[in-house]
């Protein structure tokens, strides 16, 4: 028989063992299930899965195994592109009788990347009869183009000393500053734009951390067994909810934007895109994506800080089913946004839906499986729809791809169809440059170069005019106008700027508008647009009118204005804008708000 002391020890051992079992069970459940985890922890967990969903969407545009074979094997390909424009869809007057539908472009090519070889014969056809033809050849470090209807020789340039070549052609020293000596083509552009697994993990931890640092546990809640419908199917899901006031949300928004401004992982992708644009334009463009992004963020932060007052509530809801994030929903007083993601048996469904509670405003839908990609974009306010379809068939070394790009506005539709056939096979007869079929521009002197270029320009101008007549250029222009892709007059009066440039210019000032804006915020706003402030007029004791002229800023005026604003930093201002006859902002009006 056990003594009392031994029984006591035995009971203690039993209790310790039970506690260890319970503790082990708790740890296993905590690490592998959602039991015992707070709503805040689970919200962060399933919100973070959106990064994985993004990664999965990126993989859709990744290179396939067949694409990688094309990088290391010679291949032949043909491409056929055709446009079909239809008017008065769904009516008795439906019409496809226009010059556009008679046109077709064909491209026949051979490529061998290992030997730095690429040849393309490009033809423009009307009713299957040739209108024009050009040939392009890349061989080694030399690049050439031949306008077959005009000349029997390639105009060839080596990928070296390009600045000197353009100087001989007649470019000014100012223009030459944007031209590199060599052009480096980035064939892995899309892959370079993708975020790596490590980058996505780091970004997720960073930005979810910023959110977590600015919210309390009491902002989170949970609703179990909620029914949601995605792509026509019902799902039972748990909802993890983050509720924030306008001020709380705006503070988080500002912190996130400030982090993005200094995030080299994100800005580095912007730089890659910038480099691609510079390659295509030979550096001759006025776009600086990094500066534009940071400037846009600064304006947004400024606008938020000017209106960061209110009790409106925003709810961010993450719906989870069987450990997978199915929907992320944002609810405000004015709109609701659903971001849905489903991946079942290799089929991906992704959708963004924006509504105002009463009606749908905007929808983007993506459906993808191994052979078919479909993207639809619908804007109900503008009655437009955009659809992209891609299908492909692979048979041994051959691949057939079919692309359909459809754009619809009201009762009009344009359908761009591209068929691409590729076959991996040896190239028996490679085209090459020689003294008879090529003119090496790099080896000519300035006089010879300009004589050839002028002859080509004259012949091309005549050829282009013939093409304009054959391809019904006016039909194309009218189609773009009817689809809302081009205005009747893309140049605005004497200002000589496009509609897009006007909207971009105006936006810088329209974002500054508001009431009861603190003096310090006004100073920051003025600094953001100072290059366009040409004059200042004191209308009264409480009103200033600033004259706005594109790129004609007056530094002395800006300094005087800044000094005044800094000396009167306790004032608050109402800011508004006025426009000239072309719809371009020409005045910024600052009115001091009087104390009452």
C-alpha cells in the first residue's frame, strides 16, 4: 500500500503530466489552427494572405516552359492581326461596313537568341492585297530596317556610338543629351517587375506592422458562419472585422503612404519601369515615374491632413473559409469594395467590385486556367466594357495562341484579334547584311548620312500619304472619336497641350482646394506648385489671387508669398481655382478665414 507521501508525489506527477499534455495540445492547436487566437491576430493573418494571392496572380504572366524554350532554341513564327469595328450593335442598323475592317497586318519571323539573330517581314494588307511592306533584321550587334516598297537595301546601325550617329543625322546637342551610346534591351522585363517571395514577405510584415501599430484590440471583432457568394457559388466563412473612424483610418493611410515614399523595394520596381520607358524613347521623354509617384503621394497626404476630421466609420472585413482568404471587403458611407479570390483545381477567379450600396460602379474580373485567360473590365458610369481573352494550344514543338481584345462603348465595339503561331525548329537560311543589301550608317560621314536620311524621309512621306489613303485613315480617326479614345481636337487653343496634359496640370491645383486649411499646409502646397506661380495680386485684406502659368514660375513672387504665409501661420484659408477659356487653371485664390 502507498504511503500518504508517495500518493501525494504520485498525484503531483499525474497533475504535471496532465498539464504538460494540455500545454502541448494548446501549442499544437495555436500553431496549426485558429483556436485561441485573437480577432486582431487572425485579421492580420488572413489579410496577409492577400500577398500570396497577389503572387499567384503574378504567376499568370510569368514565362511558361514553352517561352523559356524559345529563349534557348531557334524558332519560326507568324502573326496575323486584324481589327473589326461594329456600329449600332443590337439594332436593325448594325454596321461593319468601313475601311478599318478591310485591313490586316501580317508578320513572318525567325529568331535564334543564341546567335543574336532576329528577322521580321511586316506587311500591311487591304482586302488581302499588299499595301506596304517593311523588313527588320537584327544580326549580331547590327540592326537594320528595309522599306521593301522603296529600297532594296537595309539601313543599318551598329549598337555603338549612337550619339555620334544621331549627331551626323542632325540632332542638336540638347537632344543628344538624352541619347545613349548603346541600347541595352531587357527581355526579362515582366520578371524583373515581379516581387520575389522574400520581397512579398518583407512588404507584408512591414505594412501590416504599420497597421497594427496604429490600432487597438478593441477595433477588431469576429462574426462566424457568414454566407458569401463568389462567382455564383455560396461559401460559409468567418469574418474578421476592423472598424476605424475617419481620423484613425487617415492616420494609418498617411503612415502607409509615407512608408511607400521611402520604400526602395517598391520604388525600385518603378525605376525598372522607368528604365524600360527610357529604352523605348531613347531617354527622350518628360516622364519621371519616381518623382511623379512621390509628388502624387505628397499631394494626397496634404489633402488628407486638410480634412482629417469626422466620425465616419470604415470597416475592413476579411472573409476566411478553411484557412483561405476568399474576400477582402472595404465599407464606407459612400462606397463598398469587394476583392474576391478563389483558386480551385488549377482555376483562378479574381474580381474587384466597387458599388455605392445601390448599384454597381466598377468591376474587374479575371478568370484563368492553364490554357485560357479572360479579363473583363466594366465601368457602369461610362457605359464601357473592356474584355481580353487569351487561349493557347501546344502540340510538341508548336504553339498556337489567340488573343482577343474587345472594347465596347454604348452601341459600338472594336475587336482586335491576334493569332500567333510558333514552331521550334532550325533556321536553314538566315538573312544577313552584306555590301549589296545594306548601307552601314555608322561608317558614313555627316554629308553622306544626311543625304541618305533626307532621301528616305522624302520617300517615306510619299509612302505614308499613300498608306493614309489606302487604310482609310479618317475612318480610324472617327472610330477613336466615337469610342471616346480621342477628342475631335486634341490640342487646346494657343496653349498647345493635349487633353491629358491639361487634366494632369489642373489636378495639381484642384487637389489643393478646400476650406479652413492651416497656414502651414498652405505653405507646403505653394512649394509643390511654385514652378507655375507667375504673379500675385492682393485683392483685399483677406484675399490673394495667384496667377498660374505653365512652367513660368516667378521665384521672387513665391518667396514673398511664402514669407507672408509663414509670418501669418496662425491664419486659416479657403482655397479655390479659376480656369481660362480652354479649361486650364489660371488662378489660385487664397481667402483668409475670419474668426467669428
